[in-house]
C-alpha cells in the first residue's frame, strides 16, 4: 500500500475512560489539600493489528499497568494546574510504554461552584523519534 495513503488514515487507539483518582490539584494550597477526584480519559495510539489477529494479551498494553502509572502521577505530589497534571501523565506514559502518541483529558469537577460542571484540558503528545 502507498505509504502516503497509510499515513493519512486514522490510527488505532486504546481507550481508557473515566479514570477517577484523588489528586492534590488546585491553584491554592487549600484547594490542593482537599484531594478531590479528577476524571482522566486516555487515548493511546499504537497499532492493534498484532493483538487483533493473535487474540493474545501479551501483544497489547496492560491496562492495569497503565492505570497504575496514572494513579501514581495524579495521586502523588501536588499539581497547581490541570495542564501540568496532563503533561506529567503524558510524559510518564510515553516513557514507560510502547505507544506512538497519547491523548490525555483531565477534568476537574465543579471548579466554579454552581456555574460549571467541570473544567479541564485535552492534550496530545507524541513519542520523540
């Protein structure tokens, strides 16, 4: 197949959605002390052809291990901004797992009392060549 046509096609992705982890997240120290849950969605770009054909778990990502990294990053330390938490999660995942890219969504519930259900970010980071 023509490489340009292959490159233009959307890639495969693994989805892990609605991960909820208590996190010290907020601009103020008081907000960080609350350790409220944040919602994290992941889209992990990598070829799923081999596991799709073989039906062998060894050929894909261990979802539990991915969750463990997200839980460790979000749950340990303090994060002032959702942007920083998203960057830290993306960097940790790219450094530990075989993937081409990762899209991270971080949503913080009720950031403005009564006015907004959630606020957050979505970022995409690619493996460096």
